[in-house]
């Protein structure tokens, strides 16, 4: 009997109710459901199902990273970019999982090294992003940015986001960074409210190493947050290095729909009036489509 670990946002009644539905559906499908309280062996799991928003999925990623166990999220949050299914699809999703009708996609993560003056090295990681923020909300933090061992620019700011392609639609997006397709192996650096002439978002390749130093002239220390869950203090003079990690997080996928469709769905983007191309190369037609002839008034 295959076992599935069910993780939920315990503080939300909707998530608790949905988790109960998942447990019943798994049992009806001949699978064993367990919870975090059961102390399960990860090697015995077929999957982890998560009910909540992206924050709950990120919590589940802490449990499964470094294992072969995939995550499948049900979106109960506002955007839910990491989620694969909606609550109303619970029965159908469980049926497909029981039948093995899903694919597994690996998402890259980043390694984080924190080097404090006169102290040792502390390590961290992130699936979405590692964010340096000012510790004093009334003061800017002064930093210098480095790429591949060379200094690029220094400035005062509210913070700096270093993100994976997966995290490009999270904090980095809110800070004005680009949306990067998840199959692009890249690392982003996005300054937050920087007081500088050159403080543009950067996209570097998978072999590059980003570094941010909290300058000794900074009147504010910093705080590092990995995926908004794991924090480290950054005294003045601290150096933070970010590089690609060889350890991915595995996500279960039920649909092979293009990422563009996910963007449209999650952000409710306006696409009415789109014509596109039919599979045979001709212009598509339909109630919401117009042919080139109709466009020209012919």
C-alpha cells in the first residue's frame, strides 16, 4: 500500500476540512494517508500532498528536499504558483495519483553562505529566494553587490532579493524583477527600493556566484530570510554568498500546460481578443477569435 503524507495549514479551517477530504479520498483509492504527527519514514512515501498556499508548500519542501519524494500542492491561498491543483479537484487528483498518472519536475534551489566578521560560516538554502532586509525599519542598509568575484555596485536600499527562476514570481516579482520561466537555469538579483543610479535587476547563469556585503558604513544591520521561513542575523561587515545548489525540490505535475497559461491563470491576466494559430498553421477562428480578413474588414 502506497503512503502519502498530508501536510496542511493547521490555522485555517478551510485547509483542515480539505485535508480531511484528501485523507478519505486516499483511503477510497487504496492508499494510506499519514500526517506529520505520525513520524513517517520519508523513504516509504509515494508523495506529499500539501493543502494551503505557497508558504505551506515551502514548509513541505523543507521536509522533502534531498529525497526522491515529490510534492503536490492544492491551492488554498491567493496566488499559489507552486500549487498544481484546486480544492474542487481533490477526488480526481487522488484518482490520478493512485493510477500513477503524473510527472515529476525538478526545481532548482540555491545554496546560501553567511560569513560574519570574526565568526564561522552559516549555511542555508532556498527554493524561492534568499532576501537581505534592513534590520532597522527606519534606516536604509548599505550594501555592495558582487558577481563572480568582481564588485558591481554599492547603494543604500531596503533590501536585496536573490531568487531562483521558481522564485521569480514571488518576492522578486513584487520588487520589480522579471518573470523567468522555470526551465531557465538562472539566479536573479533584485534590489529593493535602492537609492542609486544603477540598481537594476540582474539575471546570471547557473555557474555564477552572487555576493552581497553589508558595508561597515551601514547604520543598519541586516536580516537574511530564506523562503520567508528561516532567518539569520547579518551584523555590519557580513558577507552573503548565493550559488546554485545541486539539491533540487521535486514537484508532481498533472498537467503539461505551458507556463504562460499558469501566469494568465494565477495573475488573472487579460487575454481576450487573442487569435493565435491553429495546429495546421492557419489563423484560429471562433467567438473570441477574428481572422485576418475580419481584421481588415473584408
